[in-house]
C-alpha cells in the first residue's frame, strides 16, 4: 500500500505520539487528563514532547504537543488552546523526564493508571504466566512500591533505579510505566501488559484452580517474545494508524 503520510522524522514522531494518545483513549486506558505519554524529539536526546496539560487524550493533535527540554523548560508550547491555562503538568513531566534521562533506549514513555494494571499490582505474585500474553512479560517487569502522589527527586531517582533496564515498571497501588525504542514499541507493551492483566483478573475470578502452562512451548514462547532483536509493535503499528483513520477521520490534523 502506498504510504500517504510522507512526513519528516520529527513530524512522524509527533504523529505517532498523537496516535498513542488517541489509541490509549480508544482502549479505555486513560485517567482523564492525568498520566502522560512522552516521546523524545529527533532533534536531540534532551528534548521531549508531552501533551498540553488539560487536554483529554482523544483531543491531542500533533500541533498541540509541547516540546520541552529534559529539565522542563518549554521550547515550543504547541498550539494554544482556548480555556487551558497550564502548558504542562510539571510533576507529570518530571516523572517522565527522569525515565528518559536514565534510559537512552526509552524514546517513548507511557504512564497509565489503567484499571487492570492497578488491580494486578496488588497481587503479591504479580503477573502470573497463565496466558501467552502474560508469558511474554516473563523477566520483563520491575515492581515498585507505592510512594505517594508527586514523588520528589529522591523518590524519582529510586524509581528509575528499581526499573533498571526493564521495559515495564509495575507500580503497586498505582498503575504502570512502559518504555520503548519507538512509540509503537511502548504502545505495544502497554497494550499487551494491560490485556494480560485483564486476562489474569478474569481467570482468577472465574476458575478455582487454573491450569499452569507447561512443556517446551512455554520456553519457546518466552524466547520468541523476549528476543531483543525484535522491535515490538512495528508490524502492527501501520494497522493501528489505519484503524484511527477509519474510526476518527482527521485525528492527525491540527
Ligand atoms: Zn501516576
């Protein structure tokens, strides 16, 4: 299929980030205007795009995105939208910036207070490998104890230390963070992590003694999903963009 969106790399980042906001809204994974998704600019490792604070995720457009330095100064406020006083959420931005700063591979950071991830965060056993969607996260999740709203600098530094090089940080009593080398990869992980959490909730509430998967197929699945050579999400991302085109025409217009 001919690619009808021929954009500069920077335009593509803004469009992909907008798509992630729209898809997270479409999948009912939002917490109104709270939580954020950020992406590193192609103009340098120290510049990050975030949503204009106050916009619902399904209102985000490429031109409304705010470009900030990693220390939080606004480089480009994006399009100014009526009725919004704040440009960014400083606490939210600091939360994301610390992950981008600590992880050169984190070109996109997604933080969610999604229902399923928050419920599973209370399970002492964490995410159990009951389904293929859960198995893919074997060894990929760091668990972080609750540290209250708006963590201070020291707590943020502890948070990234606990996260280490894992692609998912499951936050007890709170939600989750996923990171990716691309927006597509971070979205893929957030989508499947939430799907796996919902599956676990449904299984544990409806099956008394669920079967545990066993045999060589488990190892095969684990090595398939955790192969670092594979950039996750790239294959289906164009499909997600077409989904948005079909369902929300002009979603990427400004
Ligand atoms: Zn949060």
